[in-house]
C-alpha cells in the first residue's frame, strides 16, 4: 500500500496554524508546515521556513504532490492596510501561483482557504447571511474576495477541490503584536486571567462574532473531509460564530476566572468600534448544512478559549 | 472656466470601443483612446497605441488625470482560455495597476468596467438574477469576477467611482476572428444580409442573451452619468438583455433582410451549445433600477444590429 500524500499547511507558524498542525499530527497525518516564522510549529511536522512568494519554496512544499492544502498564510488585515503591495504579493499573487501549482499534479487535492468576514465590507452591512453581497473596503478583504473566485475557478476546472471558509474572530490569540486590529478581543482574556485591569477599546455593547481556537481547528479538520457537494456553488461559506457583546464576554470570562468584571474599563475608539465592535446579526445556514459548527454557547466559548491561553 | 478632464477609453479599437468613442466625440467630449490595435479608432480621439501592461503607456493615458475611464481592454474569453498567462497579465494585473493609478489623482473618476456573464459559470445556472452566486469556470470569467471586487474596493475607499456592467452577447460584431467563441451570433447577421447560406453551430432552440451595439453603447454612456447610489453594494450589475432563440433570431433577420430563413442550417456543436446556446432565463432588476435598458423587443434588436453591420 502506498503512503497517503502529505497535507501542506501554509501559515503553519501562526496561532491557528499551530493548532491545526498539532491536531493533524495527532491523527497520524504527515504534515508539511510552511511559514515565514517557523518557530513554534509542533514537532513532528516537516518544517519549511520561508516566504510563500518564493517559487522554490512552494515547489519544495508541494513536493511530489499533496493530498490537501490548508492555506492560512496571509498578510493580515492591519498589515495589509499598511502595506498594500505586500498584501497583493502574498494574498493575491503568491496564492494564485500556489493554486496553479497545486492544480498541476492532477490528483485534485482538497484546498481549504482561510478567507475573512472582511469580504463583506467595512462597516459590515446591517445583517450578514449567505446572500450578503461581497463589497470589500479594506485591502485585506478585497484580496480575500478576489481569491475566493480563483479558488472557485480552479475547483470548477478540476484542478483542486476548493473549500473557502470565512473566519470570524478567533479567541483567544496569544498576547503581543499579531498585525490584527482585532487583537483586543483576545487581550481581554489575558488580562482577566491574570487578574489585571483592562482598557477595552470598544464599548460594552459592542458586538463581535467569535469562535474558540478549538472550534475553528475542528472546522478546518472538517473542511478536509466534508462532502463538497454540500457546499454552495461558490464553495465559500461564512463559518458559524457566536455573536456576543464585549460586556457579556467580559462577565463570563471574569466569572470563570473568579475575578471581578469591574477590572474592565470601556474607552471606545470610534474607528475600532465601527470596524470590529458593530458586527451585525449573522446567519450561516450554508455552513451549518456543510457540517460546520460554532462553540454552542458563550460559556463553552469562554471555557474553550481559556483552555488554550496557555 | 477650466476644461473638463478627458475620458479614457481602453480597448478603444474594439467593436464596442469604437462605437463608444464615436458617441463621446459626438457629445463634444475629449477622449483618450487606447488600444493594442489602434486602427479604426474614430478620428478626433487622442490615440495611444500599445499594451495596457505598459506602465509608461498607462501614465501617458492618465496624463494629468481623467474625469472617467471606460475600461474595455481585455484578453477575451477564448483567447484567455488558450493563454491564461496573458489573461492574468492583462485582465488582472494590468487592470489592478490602472485602478491604483486612476485612484491616485484624488478626483474620484468614474470607472466603468466591462465585466461578463462568464462570472456566473460555465454552464450558467438554471436561472440568473441579481442574487446569482459568482462561480466562474473559465479563466476569463474568473479574472473578471476577481476584478469586480477590486473595483468595489477602490470605490469603497474613495479612489474611484466604480460601475461594473456585465455584458451579454453584443450584436452584431464585424466579420472575422475576434477571439470570441460566441462570434457565430454575429456571423448569422452577416450571412443573411448577404443572402448567403449559414451553418449555425448551435440549435434553433438555443437561447442567447443579446443587446445591439447601439443599446450597449447607450448603456455605457449611461454608466458615465448615473447616480451611483442606485447601484447595489457591489457596484456591479448584469445588463438587461433580450433572451431569444437562434431560430427566432434567424427568422427576424431573414424577414428584415427579405431573404429566406431556410438559408440557415443548424449543426449544433455540443460544447458551443452548452457554453453559449443555453442561456437561461435572466432577471436584472438592479440594472433596470439604475437606468440601464435592453433593446425593447426582438424586431428592434435586429433592426438596430443590422444598421451597424456597415
């Protein structure tokens, strides 16, 4: 019996990437883990350190073919806005090359693409569902939207088997600079777990869409296995997410950590409130139909997020 | 009083481009007309011969700024399929550069982008309306879809004032190779007007979406002036079109030309029938709301198309 081909994870050194790589290794899968910052990739993966824009590195990563690609590598939102040229080079051009190259083996690899709710615009429309038009404003959102169509095209042509998942906020990311303007959502967890005061840059009434790290990892593993005939014609779904207020989130974190929610002071920044604190009602039946899930409740979201804080 | 800035028309040497340039000149507008094949551009335009991929040529074309861009330049469907690298270079990369450069003047020029019904896939879905998902299969359709989002993004950011119009079949194109697989629709006109036999590569029952050249020219001129708040959040509309069968079209052309429709013999090619002869029911209320129109009847479509055969 021949060995199954490996799974390539790009952006494997990131917060979500490490978790996915760890889960795949636990399942006994062979993993090629690629990232500019390769530190912290779980032991057991075949690590490739370097830039997605390097044709040589992509050639090495794809080797003699892969069974699947989980494509997380990206110039994130804030960084893309600050450097649109870098976003175009990585989020559009290098990804297009990767799609072309992955299509060339003829084995129709599953290609799971991490897109973003930024495709819906900034600010988001008053309601988001599976019929919401894509009208990006941020560089990041536009490049993600553009590449959703490239994934659909390569899938329709029989090059890959594409699955695009649009990620909500993932809780809780590690402390420190991540290039993501939405980092405050995670920093709230770090502060309360440490019993420290936290100045929240959006209001207590601010609404966010969230999934825990464990939940999104499960959704990526599901994307590797799901029956793609259950997907919409675009092969793209907005992942289910819980819509919670920052006030409710703070109360629940404080309760589970045994500290007072009064540690949180709200000093809304108008731009952040508009961009990340006004996430509207969300309906994702297409993702549910395809078998994706949210955390199932605020208490479970918070418990799951606290567990992965480290 | 300062002179109004010129209007840049890319792809100005093409069938639709020449007609638009002529109409703009009749209105007394100053026109910069750019094309690889600059022959046949109406006298009076400032002609720039060359490739959209040339940064120098784009710089010259934009000059000290333009009031509007009508972006028709494209590697067309069949040619894009045969040469995906050229399609990517022109239909994606060069257009993105043009959007960036047109955005840099700060005068928010109107940017009318000729997209295509190919964004909906191949074959088309069973019904096309303003909620139809974009799921391209052809290289051309994918690149058009990708750039619809770039137009939306540059519009949302305040760089341009984008209007994307998805074109149906335009009747009747000049005889000869155009790179368009749908050329048979126009060749039917040429044959019957000349009283010649015609072998139609789709069936008499084949359904097509069509606008006459005069109609689409009017729609482009309307796109320059319309109130963009009437557009959907994507700034993209599928243009209204008449849905007619090839048999009915042949009958009406024959009637107006005073020849027998028996000159037409139907020898359907399965691939062409699927790609261009099975255009489903079409509903375009968003375009109608924004003031776009179709020809208003098969007799008027045919009369208009015959008038521009030359």
